[in-house]
């Protein structure tokens, strides 16, 4: 997790005025790579900042997105999550537990260079949906338990 000085420098470099709320929101996003929603961020930070408002969280996130400090991730309909890792990557959403994971794919548009030859790619949004390894393992354990019980 980055310290307050590093976070402050990151925000200053993006010409974002420093405030305690902005520092805490960015620190939370950097420490919690689970792609939280604005409501999740609000719920967690309001524990230590009782006067915090949801409007402050939404305004902070909006300024972060505009300055390319964080990215919006919209995999589910009508639900926006936030990601502090703005480098090229994809996302994998588990349909069982709801987790959202970062997947390093390198440059996907580079592989499609022939078809994109005269285009300029500004962003890549790749989202995969499936069952994460942890949930697959849980399913196998349940299946094995059923087999053992059926034998016994």
C-alpha cells in the first residue's frame, strides 16, 4: 500500500488538489484491488470519517476518472466499479462469488494490428465471465462429498 506522501505526489502530478478525502479514496482503491463501487468505498471510509458524504465520494471518483487516476469498470449492467490500476489489462468476473479479477493480457489490440491498421486504439475493454478457480475448487469438493456420501 502506498503511503500518504506517494499518494499526494500521484495526485499532484495529475493536477488534482489534495484533500483528506481524495487521499483516503485513492489509498483505499490502491489497497483494495477488488474493484469496489462508490457505495462500497463510502461504506468503508465512513467508518473512519463519519461526516463523509456519498456526494464527496462520487465527486472524487469523477475527478479521478477525468484525470486518468482510476478507471471505471462496467461489467454488470447499472453498476460501476473503480480500478486504480490504469495500465492495460482485462477483467474476469466470477458468476458464483461475484469477484472481479485483473488479468494481464499484454496488448490485445497489437494482435489485431492488421485489422486495425488505419485506426488509433485509445482504450481496450476486455471482460471475461466465468467461474473463478476458488469456486471451481469448492464445486469439486462438494461433488466429491456427494460421491462419498452416496457410496456410504
